[in-house]
């Protein structure tokens, strides 16, 4: 895997996120049909595959619950989008606006149980303060990266792709995307693990398949602000094919894992 490592000084950040000199890979209809068929063979158990699944070698996901860590990215990205688009002047104001919107939804009874709005409203004032601070820190990183890279970025939402007839969905995380779609950026906490490259490759492959019939992103950049590091991966046929193989293998593992009995159930059987 041809990962390129960068430091997060301004010059190297600009190099990592600069306009690629090559185009992304195109997935045609025949290749898309082959991907669908390979997933269909794994059964009909509903499953969601993302980069985290790949990085964890297909370990079945735990039930989703909101936490400060998960909330900071959702709120932070929404706030960053407001700042980057010019709808809010500061990150702090943007986060307050997003918090207010979620609290209003809950107060009006428009937030179902289990949603982010409901979860935020259930927290104590102290916890809400911590959530706000974490979201401000996250959004500040996003806006700082977008400003220093000098690329024309939009704060993008994650990409969801349902593979028809095989009950499989893919989720590619995207925190920033250039206006022409050629470079997608993921921001991560901590430091990159030994499997971080495989995760980036999976996100790049999912985005390429989702672009079906058109060129996918030419590059993905993973950024770890706390570690002062960035990893970039350029798109080519070999890289995308490897990413699709990883996604297919993870789907197969999940299809078997979800339907198999747990250890305690085996002992009671």
C-alpha cells in the first residue's frame, strides 16, 4: 500500500491536500454488478460495513450508543460546515447554534428516543458543557485544516451506500471534501494505528463505488491532529480493487458472525 506520510505543518498539509495530477478510478455497471453478486452470496443477514470494520478485521460491531466522543464529531462537523460556508462567523457560535437546535427539537417533542437531540437533552448541564467544549475543539481542527490547506473544501457529510438485493450497506466517513470531489479528508483522534491505511483504502473504495459511472476521488487523506500526522493514499486500480476485496471479506465475516451462536449459547445448547 503506497501510503504517503506528512507532518501537519502548513507546507506539508498543502502538499497532502493539493489538487491531484491524476483522476480517480471509474466503476462501470458490470463491475458494480459483480460487487453486488459477491455480497449476495454471503446470505441475507443485514450488515453495515465501514472502515472501522476493516480496521478491526471484521469484528462484529457493538450496539450503537451515543457518547461524548461520537457526539463531538457529529456536532463539530455540522458546526464546521456553518463556518466554512460563511453562515456563522466563529466556531463557538456555530456549536452553540447546533446545540440550541438539538435542544429545541427535544423540547418540542420532535426528537425520538435514541436520537442525538434526545440524548443531548437527557444530559446534565455539566455534561452538556463538556459536549460543547469537545465539539468546539473538533470543529476548530476541521476549520483550521481547511484554512491552512488553501484547498476549496466543503464540510461534507458521511457517504452511505445501500447495495441492492443483498441487505448490505457501506458507510464512508468524510469530514472534508474538495469542491470538485477529487480529495476527501478524514479527521481522526489519537494516533494512526497499524491498520489505519486499510481503513483509508476502504473509505476510498466505497466513495469510488458510490460514484459509479464517474471518476471517484483521486486521493484520500487521513489526518490525526493530536499526533501532528497525515497519511495520504492515491487512487488507482490496484488500490481500489484491494479495498473492495477488504469490504467483501468483512461482509462475509459479518454475515457468519451475526448468525452464529455466542459462546454462552454454545454451552447451553
